[in-house]
């Protein structure tokens, strides 16, 4: 599995290959030259691929590289897709009349009531309520949801700045994008092997946003910038 690499990106093959060279130069060839690369163009495509090829394993031990290019539209759609997938995994199947009766009458047991009186109105238990948390976990465990990616890499290209006025994109803004993506994917990510940011056209300070990322996500093993400044967790002054 070490040489299975999935690339989820909106970039072209040429863009991806060039950026992988940059990543390898700074990470000690983390993505081997002889790796088997599979290109996928969206988060749903990733889930479909994993379900088709690795669904029974419930875990993918190969490397998964998320690469973001050309503005923020792909980032926004990616976040929406991750949220939809999480909701699908945790909300359970759509309610049918039978399942509604089962859930609302105390897990299938109809409450007792005095003879001659109408039964009390059922109380709907929200899938987000504390009482139903165990039900949500059971649903997550019993579905074919692919819940764990063991080795993840994230790359943010300088071209995402094209959606900003005068192409001036604050470095902090890219870190906010990264923070949102890592937070939304937290339920299905194991190791965060590397977060790579092409900071060539990005403005503003860098130390504080990077510290913020490392505090929020201590599982990030390495932060790399295109400017060849390496930020390792053990070297950060938090």
C-alpha cells in the first residue's frame, strides 16, 4: 500500500507533476517516483473509489494528496462535499413510518397508558441530541462509510490567489482555508504527513498563522513553504 497514491485535485496533470517535484524536494521524496498515481477530481470521486476498491477494509494505508489550484471555488465545493459525507455517515438512513415509530416510542417499546385514554403523543428524538449519540455511532460503524485515511498530504497552490483583488491574497487567508479543511476532515484522517503552501504570491506575516495551525492540529507532522522555510512542530514557539 505504501506506493498507492491518490491525488484529489482540480489541477492538470502537468501542474500536479510539477508540484509533486517541489514537495518531494522538501520532504525527502515522500511521494516515490515509482508510485502508482490515481487522479480524482472531487471528494465524492475519492469516496466512490475507496468504496469500490477498499470498502471492506474500512481504512486506506496508502498516501492521499489533496491539491488545490485556481481560485477558491474548488475549495468551497470540497468543503461542502466533506460536510455532506459526514452527515450521510452520521445521520442514518431516511426515516420510514416504521423507523419513525421505532425511534419515537422509546426504541420500539410502546409506552404504557391507562385504559380508556389516548396514548401520549410520541416525542421525536433529534439525531443531534445527546440521547441519540450512540445511535449515530452505531450507524457510522454499520455503514459502508469510508472512515479512515492513514496518510494525508495537503497542498495549496499560489494560483488560488487569483480570486482576490489585485491577486493579493493574505497568507493568513490560506491558513484559514487549511484550518477549515482539516477541521471538517478530522473524523476520517489519521496522520497528517505534510501541509505544503506555495507562498510565492501571498502577503502578510506567516509565523502566527502557522503557529495557530499547529496548535489546532498537533497531528500535523510537517509544514512546508515554497519559500524553503521549514516549520517543524518541535521548533515552533507556541
